[in-house]
C-alpha cells in the first residue's frame, strides 16, 4: 500500500511539473537536456539536474516574454538575457532570480542604462542615456534613484555635482563647450526650509531647487608638451650645431669672394672687352633660427605651438658658384 502511495505521489509531482520530453537519470528524475510544457502554459527547453532547471536554458512565458541564459536550482542565476512583453530587454548578471551585478537595460521608450544592479534595482555606478534628447547621466544610483556624485551631460554643456532623490543638490558647476565653467550651488527656497523646520522630519523635496551662480572661470585644457623630432637635414643637436657653424663659415667665404669680385668689376669697368668676365650672381641666404616654444592662453585654453625657423638653403648653390669660378 505504501508503494502505491509513493507512485501516486511521483505521478502527482510529475503532473505538477507538466509534460516532459528528455533525459532522465537512473532514479527517473529529469536530468540532462529536455523540454517541458508547464501546466500554466509556459515552456522550458534546456538543462536539468535532479528535476530542477540547472545550467543553460530558454524559458518562454505565455505572455510573450522569454529568458535565455543560465539557471541554478530553478532560478535565473549567472548571465542571461530577458526579453519583456513591452519590448524592453535586460542583458547581464542574475542572482537568485534578480538582476544583480553588471547589466544593460534597454527600455521600451529607447532609453538605456548600463551599470551596476542590486536586488533588481539600479544601484552603484551606471550610465543612463535619454534617447529623446541624447543627454546622459553618469554617476551614482541608490535603489533605482539617481544619488551621489554624478555628471549630467547635454549637447553643448554638462553639469557636475551631487544628486539626491534624482535632483541636483549643493555645490556644483556647469561646464560649457565654449570654454568656460560656471560655479555655484543648488539651494532650496525659503518656503521649503520653513516647512522642514516646522515638521522636523525628513526633508521634503517637492519643489525643484534653484541654481545660484557664484563665479565664472576659464576652462583649462591640459596639453602635453611634445618635442618635435629633428628633421634629417638637422640631425642630432651636436650635428645641427656643426652644420650651423659650417654654414656661417661658408657665408663668410661667400661674402669675401663677393667683395673681391665687386672690386675686380670696378677696376675692369673701363675695359673694352668684358665677355670673359664671370657674371655676378646674387646669393640670398636666410638666417637659420632654432625651434622656439610659445605658450598662449586664449579664454582659458592652453596650447603649445612649436615655431621652427626655415633652414638655410643657399649652401649648395654657393658651392656650385665657387666650382664654376675656379673652372673659369
């Protein structure tokens, strides 16, 4: 009689679990891969262990929602993706059937959240992006509400400060893309302060706090100093110095030769035949100036500009002239 009661209990338990088609262990339990149709109309296809969903599987609800991911003892646990009936989706970590850890949620209206979760709530550090405006909240969350140090980023400016119950409070600053910062604080109206003193309870934040600016400062961008590598013609610093000295010597020699040639030209100016006289070429040389570093501040923006002088280009042509003169 007791054996019959056990069989009936097993049949009743099996009926409660719904219809099943898949692998079983030696004890007749659902164990391994299988597919089940539950009494409530939901279906599950995946891995089992001792009649419990355990491992990778797909659970489809009769409402249209479905979950693809890991299970542990019939609960969503590990990494998985849940598709909700309204079109929203969560992909990330699960613990004991709850969103827990890091995950990304795409809402039905197109907004997204990527960050930390705790007990099914946004909790910790995360980024919420508003699809309609493109604005982003980057910072702390507590039980699904914006709270703590954060940055609210808009199209052409951003606010950096503290948030409480989803609204900015206390000191902070607005940073504008035009190159300036506005410092100030969010303060509550005198009416809100009076109500808080009378009730002596938790502060009520019914009215939005007002922004009070205190000062405007320049926005300073830090730019690393970059030393320009010498060009091949310049060579290393020592070689550049030698090149400059050689250029200076050549310039002096060219000046002496030019002076002699001008003197000879004056002496022979009365001669009848001047066809054999070498023509005087005007030699133009540019003074070589070393690289100069200049730092300028324009509306708070610091940037370094390297100004490099032009190199002396007349050396080669001057040598050609000297060779021509010696040949003649």
